[in-house]
């Protein structure tokens, strides 16, 4: 967000905080009351002619999940506010508050990328990432992996921390799954994304270090990445740590960790919380579930329980064959 815009937003937020102090203690902790006060304050700012207030009101509705109301607000200012245009592009593409129209979503992202206005500059990286996603999925535009890669490289901007970290991580995924794979490029991009805060890439980087994929094998670096990623909530890293402990016969640690990870049953919710891909979360859960079943079956690090082992084995088979994650052919 541009500095001037950020300053105006801070002023609005400051006024909201002042309103909270004037409220009764019961209202202060009421989400509905705070929302109403924010809405009233933004309506006042709109009357006073604050151009940012229109967008903030739309964003307020968007974050509440009131997508139809947010859509109306953004529509009013899309020709003068690139942030509103960007949000509309997302909403058209994903069908939020309006009929799904991926072509319109692509059109808005292209307008932002091609704009020469300084007001669009801070949105170009995110727009390029989204447009790359559209080309890769072939949704709203003809599928082109080459164009997706080109756009993601623009969005990643050589690892610039102010660019799209999501694009940097996605490039790491792309180069590890293309045919032929380019694991050195994959390692480079995951390293850049990890350095810029990507939880997803930190977990993958740990696996690459652990198995010497795209880089010389380095157990110490692998464990540093995997443990920190696991502590931050990366389920893929947690699953690989379980396997690491099991293979080194650290059965008590493996069993305890595996039980905790195997209890995760809402992959989509975890994906939203951690901003990690559902497929990798599912792999982490599957790995932990499999090794927990092994510990139960043979009484490794815990009391033997054949009946419970069968239940956990059945969960793995429902999620896909064990060799999917044991072969380590897909990062």
C-alpha cells in the first residue's frame, strides 16, 4: 500500500480506536458494535470527501464476508481506485459477491499490470501472480505454462522481498514438478521465498536439504528448516519430522508427534490458517498417520494396539497410497 494511503488508513483506524474508548465496556468487546462504529465512521469520511474511505468501506464488508456489499462499493470507484479494481478482479475470478467471471478477473489484472499510473505500481506484483495462476489453470484465459512462468518471474522480481513471495514459492513448486525437473532452480526459489517469510517454502526447503534435492544433502540445515516450519504450523514439515524420527528409531518422539499431526482432519481450514497448499498439508497428515499406525501395530514408542493401528491405516488408504509420500519423488 502506498505511504499516503497508509497514512489515511491509520487516521481512520485511530478514530475507530477513540470511538471504542468512548463506548461502554460491553460495547467495547462486541464485534457487532465495533463493526457498526467503523461503518458509521467511514460513512462520515465519505461525506467529507476522503477518497480512501470508499475502498476501506468495501474492504470492511469484504473481510466480514459480505461480498455482495463489498462488490457494490468497489464497483463505484473501480475507475479511479486501482485497489478496488484489483479486489473486483479477485471477486470476479473466484465468484465472490457476483457471478463467477474469470475472463473479467483476467481483464482487471491485465489492466493493473499494463497501467503506467504510479497508483497501480504497488499492485503489479500481486496482479502478475494472479494472472500467472490464471494461465497455469487455463481459467479465464487459454492454458499456457510458459506464460504462467513468465508472469510469475515478473511477480517474483529476482527474490525482491517487496515483490510477490507467493510467486517465489510457486516458482519453486513449478520447477520441482515440471518434466524435466530443475531442482536447482526449485531450491533457489524456495530459498528466496523462505528468506522472505514463506512458511510453505521453509518446509519444502527442509525436505530438499534432507534428501539432497537441488542442493548437497545437509541434515543439520534440514532439521533447522523442518523444526522451525513445524513450530510455525507447517503440517508438511511436521509429517517429514515424524518420518525422520521413526527411521532413526526415535520411536517415542515419532509416536507422540505423529499422533498430534494425525488428528488434523480439516485440511481446508489449515490451508487458510497457514497459507499452505492443501495437497501438501494432506501429504503431511498422511505421513504422520501412516507412521502412527506403524507405531501402534508394533508397539514402538507406545503400547501396542492392533485394532487402533487398522483404523489409522484405513485413513491413509482413503487419502491415497503410502508410496505417494514415501518415494519422495514429488517435493
